[in-house]
C-alpha cells in the first residue's frame, strides 16, 4: 500500500529522517512512537504529499484511499453534526444525486425506450449504492457518534457551535465511517473521555483497514497495535508485536547499544591519545593522518536522549492535617443546568485520587471548586488550616514569563532550595545542560507543561490538583511526571485518561457522572475489574440498586482486601485440582515427546532399515507414542479450557455479587 525507500528529510541543519525504509501492509496496525520532534508527523506529511523528501522514494498505490486525522483543530462549519459525518463519500453523493435525477425523469411522460434505459441505469446505481454501504450509512454513523459521546441532542448542533475537542470527534467519526484503506491518526485520543476512549479502542481493534497511529497512551498502543515503528535520532526501528513487547526489546537494544558505545568511546580515546603523542613526530606523520581519517570516517554511535533511569528527590511538603478539604452539600449551576446538587466529598491526607467520567460531567469544575478557583452556589467548602494547594491546568501555562530562561523561571520561586537541587530537578524534567538557558517563549507545548509542573512541585504544596497534566507530553515526559508523582509525599487529585498513569499513581478512583461523585478504592485496573459493571448495574437499576450504590461507595480498602482474599481462596480451591491435573498431563507429554524424539532418531539410522523386524517394532512404538501424545494433548486442552471457565465464572460472580 505505502512504501518508503531510503527516505531522507531535513529541516534546517537537522536530519529528521535518515534513510528511512518501510512497507505498510493492507492489514497493518502500526504504532508510530518517538519523542516529540522525532519526525512522526513529518512521516504523515510525506505520505500525504504535503512535503517532499530530500532523497529516496515514496510509493503509494494509486487506488489506496487515505484518511487523515491531524492534531490541529479542524475548521468544519455549515452543517449539523450528523450531516457533516454523513458527507463522507463523494461516490455515494454522486449516486444519490443521479438517482434523484432519474426519479424526476421517470415521473415525466417519456418514450418507453427512454424509460427502460433510465430504469436499467437506476437498477445499476442502486446495486452500486448498496455495495458502497449507502443503505446502512446513517445507522453506522449513529453508532459511531454514540460511541464517541454524541447524544441525540448534539447530533443536530451546528458543527461551528462545538468546542475544538468535539469538532475533532466529528472529524474522527467521518474518517471511521468512510473506512479508507489506510488511516493516519495523529494523537486521536487527546479529546476523548474515558468512555469514548474505551469504545474507540474496541472499535479500532476490529477496524478492517490498515492504520498508522501516533499516540503517547501506552495502554491504548498496547491494545490496538501489532507492529511498532520507532523514530530515534532520525532512524526508524521496526518491531513486530505490541507496545509492551517493543519496550522489552528496546531495553535489550539499548543495553547492546550502550556496550557498543562504550567500546567505541574507548577506541576513540586510544586513537586520540596516539594522535596527541605523535602529532609532532615527522616519522609518524603518515600514521597520524591515517588515525585522523579513521576518526573522521567512523560512524558515531548515538545514544537515545532518554537513556538512563530518572531518579531525583523532591522538596518535601508540610505534612498537613488528616482532612485537607471537605465539600458539604454543595451545588453548582451554570445557566439553567445543574451540574452538582447536594454533593459531599472529602479529601484525606495520603489520598491519591484519579477523577474519571464523561466530558461535561463536571470533573474540571469539581477540581476548580476544590482549588477555590470558582465559587459554589450552595453548601460549604472547608479547607483545613495548614493546607497548601497547588493547582495545575492547561491555562496555567499563561503564567510563564516568555522572556525568562527556564532556569530563571524556576529560580525565582526556588527560595531556600539549593541551586544544585534545582538543576538536578530541571534535569529530571528533561531540561539538561544548555537547555536550562532556553527562553520560555521558544519552548514547545510539552516543554512548557513540564516546566509548569516542575515549578508547581518546587512550591511544595501538600495538596496537588492536576487537570490533564499529560496533555502535550510524550512518553519520556510522562515517565518523568510519573516518577515525580511517585516521589511526591503529599496528597493528589488528578484528572487524566492515561490509564497507565492512574494505575501507577492512584489509590482511589472518583467517578463523576450524572451529578454524582462516587469514590472507589484502588487504581484504574481495580475499578475496571471490580466496580465498573457494578456501577453500570446501579445506574440502570431502581431504588434497590441505588441503595447498593450507597453501600458500594462506603466500601473501604480494608473491606476490599477481605473480599478479594475470600475470592482468591474460593478460586484457589476450585483451580488447584485442575492445575495439578495440568501439571501431571504436561509431565506426561514431556516424557512422551522425549520418547518420540528417541524413536525418530532410531528410525533414521541406516542399520535400523537393515533389520526389518526391529524397524517394524520401532515404527509401531512410534505410532502408539504419537497416538498417546494426541490423547494427552486433547486432555491438556480440555483441562485448560475448564480452568479458563472457572476463572471466568469467578470474574462474573464478582461483578454480579451483592456484598
């Protein structure tokens, strides 16, 4: 479908791509990864012919239809949401227009021969319309739009009245409905809430076309890709497998690269020492020149920028009180819409709470109420003495002084923190060496986010409120944020749909929906495994289920551990005999396979063929052993399926149980 052969592309003096080659297959599901600025979007622009390579060739099958979703907000207007999404196929539109014209022609008095010709053409067009999916186009559009979070009311909104994030969802819906041969998706999950993200993940996993996906969401990449393209220092590394497999292999590659790098550096030092010792000796001039040429022509090994584990110490905040913030019977309205009514919520010391829920449910509003950024209409917000709040949102980037250097911006708030600690912390946030002298105004969005987060942590708040802190951050930068939050000794509330970050950092999940804020113990995986279906059951049920919901909200960590322990014990008792049986069958299969291999070796010997009786006996043993292997293999499969059924049964029991 798409082929790059030795493609090189430079921007200024920087080689963004150096002799990059790859082939995209019709069934490919590719994750394109690399740090910000590595050249990922450049590859998309080259495929779309928006840029031309400096050298090399790019071949694209002329029949390949490409759908592209950029990061930038698109300008769509003049139609409703549904109209905009349905307007995806020029072929279908032409057929519809011609069918309307034929209908008008057939409604007139025309000669029979002309009517027959029109009817024949109509029949052909209707068949073509069906082949292109015209009859179920609207049904598929409605399904996609519902999955992306559009309710019936929003379908009739003029597109220009939507926010940038919702416009990007419209653009994504158009592309999915069109089903091009190849999708180019540049950060498609940036504007999705958790529910839409999960729907899109499932939809993309079974999408019929090939795609290349740029994303910094590790869980998303892991669940939808089967091939990883990594751009690093201008080179493209290709790995068959998902993101986890790529990470495993990358560690091996970097370790090997580090070894080669150290060997090369030692060799370079030897050559340089020889040159230094012999530069002034005329009898060694030829050898010196030879060594200089070796250095000049030696391909230098480049290490990845993020090589090495990040470790750093954060300034410790004050311990703070046991209860930091409490919201009692609060209500908040915007115009005629009530977002919260009589909401109660408490943040205790040591909480690390991830806020999740649909866009528009009020996650950011609730965080702003906690921060004191907006007022409540009714109820009480109480902040205990000794609480120091640090609040981060995207508009906090506006508080950076564009004329300051990175070091100046941080130093002005560092107060009593030693300069060595400040430089170390900046290095941990990927501002290394001369990068600390870059002006704020030339920083990328991701760099500004990292700088703002670094400043916030230096203020030493004991309650950290973070609204989408991973926006604009590539995976190495997200690793920095994760490390910082794990080192941070205070209390955290954060809004994010990065499931990897929630799993690493959170010890509670707050689900904001339908004017409620329901708190569950554990991280995202705990919520997804233990509570998600239970919560849906509560939402779909009546008063009895509402009472259950109240009980669910009161289940604390201790209760959860007890219930999980009971579940593990029940599961173990049922699994153990099956696991023992599997072990016995596997041991038997190992012995039988050894016997079969031994018999095969004997049957392959020349002397065996010279003794017909021995050959027949060995051959019979070989056939009997093979039959036994098949029998025990079937037994193994049967037991394994039984074991899997037990695990599924316990999973369903847990989801549907009523504590």
